[in-house]
C-alpha cells in the first residue's frame, strides 16, 4: 500500500536506528493507516518523522485522487487546512525578530482603519492567541486576489465579545488579520513574504506553499469529504483558484517531508539547511502556553495556545498532539485531516497528512492513535 518514488528530500535522510526510533511502533503506524484506507476512511495519506535535522521515515499510502484515480507519491502536496496558520504566524515572528513590530502592539499601530467597530485596542498577542473577539468573521472570495479589498473587509470585521475576555478559536479571521498586517509592514503580498523570507532560505519553497502556483497544482491531492457514506471531492476545495489563494488560516499545501522539515527548523531553534530564519528566543516565546488552562470555547477543552501553534501541556487529553506526548510538544492540525508537531525535548518532528475531512469523533480518536504511535517510537534520549 505504501509507495516511494525516490524524490529528493528537503533535508538529509537517516535510518530509524540511527535516529533512536523504534521501527516496531512505526510499522504499527503503517498498519493503522493501511487499515484506514482499506476501510474507505480516506483515499490516501502520507507521514514523515524526523530527528536532529534528518528524515528517518517518509511513507506514502493510497491515492491522491479518486476521479481520476491517481496514486499518491512523495511529491504529492496535501491541503493543510489550519496547519497553514503556523506558517503565516512564523512570518509574523520574523517581523518581531527584525524589530518591525511587537506582539504587544495594537493592530491599529500599523493599520489605523482596523479600529472600526470598537477594535482599536486589539493587540497582535490577542489575535494570535484566539482572543481577538471576532471568531466568526470572514472575507469574500473576491479578496483572494484583490488585497486592497481584503484589507477593507478585514478592517470592517465586527466584534462578538470583548477582546481578551474569552478564548475561542478564530478559524479564519485572526490569520486574515495577520496577513494584512504582514502586507502593511512589508509592502508585499503576504504569500510572497512566507515563500521568500521564511521558506526559500531553508530550502522548503518547493515543498510548502501558501498559494500554489499553476505550474505546481498538478501535484495537489484532491481533498474529499464524506456525503451520504460516499467519498466526494467538493469543487469548492479543489478549484485552481482555491489552491492559488493561499488562505492564511487554512489554504496552504505541503508534502509531509516539507512540514516535518519545517518543524525540524523550529526544533533546531530557527535554523535548517545552514540558514537561520528565526531566533531561538522568538520561537521559545511563541511556543509557550499563553492561555493556561482557560477553556477554548470552540474545542471544549483547554488548548494551551501559543502565538500560532498550541502546546501539549498536562491536561488528560489534547487535540492532535498525542496524549502521551511530552508536555512541551507543540504544533497544529488541519480540519478533519492532519497534524504536525515537534517535541523539543527529543528533537523529533512528525507530520501526518490525509486527503479527507473526516467526521468527529473518529477524527480525534485516530489522531491520538497516530501521534501516540509516533511518540512511542522515541526510544533514545
């Protein structure tokens, strides 16, 4: 069921034994994913596990699309959904590193018209920790390529509650705000900033995309949903325009090797392939639990929000990061389909991607199983 194509990896490879990883547990993970595909839970999947700057295993399973039937391979790009948030916020972290802004700054310091409808005091910290007060706000598809209109629509967001008073997942609105902030400070399209300043210097611009150009869209797996027990690929998720848009809260695409390598950069305090794109201190600050044990009202549990990713912490359960993971493990998931994380205590990073938005509660249960097998494979300090 698993396939390999010999595609050049974005970082060096190593053996499981050299990486201190247990092949028995990862073989069990292979069997779990193969069982999902045989049970028609999703057509295809891919995972990568890396340690100390090297990929120890990359496995690809099943099909990238059903109609036409197309096998997945190592170069397949998978829709990240909300995993994209960490890529966009990392571009914000770079601006903090450069002294261009502070997490404590108000958005109106850079975009004065954002202060409409009582939003004048909202800080970047509140935006990135899902405390902004406008979780349901959205923009129109017309803004995907008309960024003057995007800025206008984001500035016209209206509050649902007092900023800072609650924690509630902002599925799209916070990162549309981050996108226009990046553009206001740099004078460039936020997608270009993510690609050129964050991904290209560390060799990942061909593995991770916030906005997939036409020439690379044939690499994209189709995203599916279950409708009346049938697996279908909705046009709204699979249009060329959607792939190119690079929706900052949920429209990126990547390979598992690319995302595992990106999280290796975070685990290595901002450096990969001989290039440094982030400082150790900004990563340390951004990946702390800044919301404590406060309930995330969308998730029904504390999510231990950092400034982009969220943190495992000590609660009995946590979405996606694995219940047996180190408390310092951090990362982010994609709606009904995927997760990436790194455990800074061990230096391991892990990415699991699939091409179906699976329903609850099955989705959360399988993510815990998948991530726990990855954590259980870590047998050497």
